[in-house]
């Protein structure tokens, strides 16, 4: 009994010292914003998704989908994200593009990680550059933004 107690004390001490020595402070990602935009039939103008109060790493999980009942000719829908980091105040990327047609449903899932400066918004927009897409094109967009780094 005495030996078991001693071993438990030693193990607990080693675990504590290891975690504090390596600065281990496990933090799970925190969801800071979720959107569900269903049955869209027009472009979405540039819209603020989230504005961080501190610099940090963020993960955007997204899912863009469209039904099979699209236009009789091929059309595209694009989703673009904009943000500011340490070196690029106008960073942007196309997250998802769908090619729509009347014969099959389509989708574009994904994850994107970005570093964002405090006080600068993460924004997004959707566009359908193909002529005659709307109002016959329909799509849904789902996004979740998570903070990956803990605030200082």
C-alpha cells in the first residue's frame, strides 16, 4: 500500500513537471461562427464572417452544394474568402467552385486554415460568373469558423 501511494505520487509529480516544462496547456478549437445559407438563388455580396479581437489561427470548414435541377447548360458557383495576415493585407482564396448541370447534384467540401490579424474581418462572397445562372441556379453554403490558437 505504501509503495503504491509512493508510485502514484512520483507519477503525478512527473506528469505535472512534464506538462509545465513543455508549456502544455491543451486547448480544443473553439467554434466562433457558424452559417447555414440554404436555397440561395443569387450571388452573396462580400459579407463579414468573423472579426477576431486578437491575432490567431483559424480553421474554416465549408460545404457548398447544389441540386441536380440546375440550368440546362453548365454554370459555375464560386465561394471566395478574404482576410489579412502579417504580410498580406488583402489575402484571398477561392475555397469552393461548383459546376452545375441538370443531370447530377454536386458538392464541394473542404477545410482551410488561415492566420488573421486582430481587428481585420474574415469575409466571404459567392459569385456565379457564368451568364444566365440565376435565378435558375440554386445552392446552399455551410461554414464553421474555429479559433485554433488560444488567446494570449
